[in-house]
C-alpha cells in the first residue's frame, strides 16, 4: 500500500512538472481540478501572432505552427470536454490568425474566449471564433488597418488588402452579433486612432456593439464553459 501511495505521488509530481513545462513553452495547460469534474484545455494567445515569418527574438509571440497541431489534438482527444482561450494580443499575421480562428470555430467541443488587455486586429476574429466570448472591463478591441500586411490591410490602397478586409469582416460578422456593415464602419473610422484607421472599443463598448457577448472575467468564462459542456452532455 505504501509503495502504491509513493507511485501515485510520483505520478502526480510528474504530471505537474509536465504541465508546468507545457505552460512555459506554449502557454497551454489542462484544467481538471474543478468541482464539476470537467476536463478543459487552456489555450493562451499572447503578444504577436507569428505566421510564416519569424518575429524578432525579443517579441512575445504565439506561433501558429504550435497552435494548429494542438487544436487538432484537442479535437481528437475524447477526454477533453471544452476549450478556454485567453487572449491578450496586438494582432499579427492575418493568414495565421484566420487559420487559428477557423480551427477554433470548427471544433466539436464547447469553446469560450476571454479577452484580457487587448484583442487587437486579427485577435478580433480569434475572440469571436469561440461559442461564447467574454471581455474584461479594462480590455480593448482595436481594428487597425495597416499597409504592411501584418495587420488588416488598407482597403483604399490595394485590392488584395481589400480582399483581406472582406474576409475578416465576413468571419467576424458571421461569428458575432455585429453586422458586416457596422464592422466595416468601425474598421475604417478615421476619427479615433492617430496612426491607424480603426476604432478602439473598451469592454462594455465591445459588448454593446455586438462584437463580444459579455463583460466578465475568468470566473464567468469558466462557469459559462462548464454550462455549455453540461448542456451538450444532456443532449446526447
């Protein structure tokens, strides 16, 4: 019995060490210590969304070549019941961000997102790709339009940038309560941002516009995710 207890303790230590390493390397972890006994995967989207080109070494980045396989593994794992996405991003590579957003939107398990700090540029589609989205009161959603191709492109300058903008508008309006017309209006507003075309929405404003579902924090986000998981189970 004592040997079994020691083996059990060692397994738990190994599990914690493995999880801590995963958090350090990718910002991902499994949340399974809750009283409702649900196994939830945590995915963090931090800093710049890195795509086909590497960001400077000093930059905080989320690498899409790490996130896409992880999302595929989550879909393939029968034990994972839900996904919580934490976002604090300045945006980044449009193609990479849209790829991640499309993957999240196509998952068969319940998903909830929480915007902390910022869900800027291509971070907006990633935030609304979840089944339900939250934003803390102090967070902002910004829709900058830039010429360098790393963020949403300038529709007035290049046709290909206009196509990118149309893809983003279609995705966001299709996965939130904001209309395509209103989303485009916010993206092209020249009155708010000095260096960019676009609109800065704080937490409650993002909800009023229909972009984000609700103002709330980690407690509300997890509670909603558990509810979605239980609702799905009851429908089987």
